[in-house]
C-alpha cells in the first residue's frame, strides 16, 4: 500500500509525507516516461486496492503500490485506445462501490474506468445517465 499523506500542489507536483520517518518524498514531471504528467495536481484518490490516482492539468495517471512509475490513463485525446475525456484537466476523482473510477474534467466530461483502464461509461455536460 502507498502509505503516508499525499499532498498535491498547484505547480509543485506531488509529495508524500511518511509520518513514521518524518520525511517527504517528491514526485515531479521530468518529461520522461513514468514521471508525473504535470506538476499542477488537481485531484487525488487512493483506491481500495491501494493505487493512487492523480488528476493533473495534463491528464490522469495511476501509481500502483510498490511502484515509482506513474501509468498514464488519459494524457491526450488519443490516449487509452482512442478513448478520451472531454478536457484533459482532471479536477475530481471518485471510486464507486463497484470499484470503477469516475474522473471529471474541467470541460464537463466524466469518464468511468474499470480496473483495466477501459472506459465503461462517459457523460458530458448536458447529458444524463441513460440518455442515448
């Protein structure tokens, strides 16, 4: 599990405070694969399986327990097999009772992802669940 207190900031990246040791570790965007997609962190979610989901100005990424590699979920309109989130600034994250992750963007889009990062649902401003 990704223990500690996670702190996202507007421009300073992501930090983890370890209360046992009293130390901080910092994660920043370094323009390399596996780094934080952007230093402007908007939303954090630690799910029931211990993964940390990070919403930034450059999309959504996931950090699995035991890893230092941020896995891109949505980073541009062509990410995730052509699926996209309306707007790439992820501002809110929620884990539903079925384990699916809901990600909301600044442009009114919501994507619902399963554990394999497949989009299983989407909403956009002006639509309601069940609308065709």
